[in-house]
């Protein structure tokens, strides 16, 4: 939410943890104070203050999925391996028509139907969560996600239903956190939805294109030779990568909030400093993940699987994929910068080319034509990420200027 201020009024810009702030933008085109030179150390502190609750919330929301895979992988049943594959596919029986194993597809059908029950509730919760995050209101979301996980342990996928319901008592005791952005239905203001959808639809495509590409990898793994073992190994990479992605996604959300507020307040130098600090921090974290994955490439698969052949295949794939974590981080976090800068359409176009015109065909070529199996699929996908990250970096640091991005933000907020 954007609040106008007078030229002499100052407002905090997410620089202190105790502030739950709104971005401050000068009315019309009045002269703004001179922008101070950014301090990298303070910027790092500010980002970390945002990252901790965001990563915590994201991790708690993603945790039920990998937990289900771990539990399925250690069930005392002759169909344990099939359960893991079904939970990874999460698709209906139409997968049989697409060449998937019939037994796994039937199990996946049941799994998906139960998951669908909580879908509308998750959508509602995600919308409100993004609004609260944009206002730097983080701590309540961590509490809500924690309670949702406790409910999920008892009821499974029905735990998602509790997420938006828990917002009701929160807004009851903190009505100001609702009233500052929701004043009731006003259909005359519906014209603002045009601007919202202009940014929201491409932003949605940014995320879904990446995740749909992962699903395509799963389908391709299902038609590799020895499909059950291939999907099992693939499921290990998907779930481990999802857990690591929580950290990158948290950094992306934090830099999204920070850059968006800085550009909205016409502070391009601070926005650029935030971007640079976030990318440097991401690189350091990525290097630690590479070392961790390589060192535990045999241990991690055994947490999800109990079949030695699948564990061996997964360990090999993890060793191949580990270096690509650098690219994954350097692709995910710039996407957060693009969202904060209002460049979702550009990013969605890059994702379409990188994943579907380049990455996925390359995965097919390496996995099937060169018979590199699961490793080939993931290398092809990783090279698609390389193309995406390269394009994002070029636009951020060679094509655009932060002053131009700040001017664009002023135009959007004046609509």
C-alpha cells in the first residue's frame, strides 16, 4: 500500500526491525530530498531482518510435501517405491495415456483428489499473505504456518484449509492491519484491477512456468527405462531442490519487498544496493549448498527411499546437479528483483524461452537420445536455468538503469 507524504515529512523505509512500514512516495512531482548513499552493511542487516520470517513461513508452507514423501518412502509396504512415485507425480489417471506406469498413476489419482480439497483455501491465503508481506508484516504468518503444519500432521492435506481460517482471529485482534488495505467492496474502483492483473498475471506465469517445467521432467522420468527407479531418483532431487528453493524463494521475496519499496520511494541507489547485496548473499549460500549436497549425496536419498538401486541412482544425480544450485539461486533471486521493479512480463517471456524452447528440449536430448537418464534430464533443465539467469543479469546491469526503474514505479503509483 502506498501512502502520500509531504516534502518535509520522513517515513522509515524498512530499515529497522521494529517498524511495520508502508512505502513513502512524494505527492505528484514535488522535489524529493537528496538520496543518501547506501550502506552495504545496513542493507545486509535490513535484508536479513526480512529474510528470516519469510524463509520460515515459506519453509513451513512447503514442509508438508517433502514430509509426505519421506513418510511414504518408509512405509512398511511392498508398494513403498510406488507410493513415493505417486506422491511425486500427483496427477490423475490420464498419465496412463501419456506412458506412465498404470499402478503409479492410480495411486497418484487418489493422492491428487485429496490434495485438491485444500486448493481454494491455499489460493485465498496466498493472496492475503502477499499483501501482509508487502507491508513488512511477517511474524503472524510464521505463527499461522506453524499451526497449519501441526494440523497437517493430524489431518494430512486438510491442514491447508486452516491457513486462511487462522487469519480471522488475527484480523479480529489487529483490525488496523486489515483496514489499511481493505475498506469493503467498492465496484467503482474495479478499474484498478486492470493494473493489478497487468502485473499479477505475468507474475503468476513466472512461477507456474518454472514449476510446470519441473512437472514435465517428472513425466519424462516416468517414460525412461526402468521408470519406477527413475521417478524415485527424480523425486529425491525434486524434494531436496524444493527445500533448498525455500531459502532462495525467501531471499527473492525479501528483495522483492525491499526493491519495490525503494523504487516506490524514488530511491534507486538504495534499490540497486539491495539487489547487489541479495545476489552476493545468495552466491555465498549457494556455495554452501553445493558442498552440503555433494557431501550428503548418499545420506539424503536414504531418508526418502529404502531401495538401494534407487538410492544409487539418486546419489549420482545429486552429484551432477549440485553445481547447478548456483544458477538456481542466481535465477530465483533476480526474479524477485524483477517483481519488485514491475517487470513481470519480461521475466515471464524469458522463462518461456529458457524452459520450454531451450531447457526442456535439451533435457529430452540428453536424457533420451544420449541415454544419460535422470542426470541428463536435470542437466538439460539446469542449462535452461543458465539461459534464464544470464538474460536477467543482462537486463538488470546492462540494459536498464535504476533511475528508469524508479521513474516507472512513480508512474504506476500515480495511476
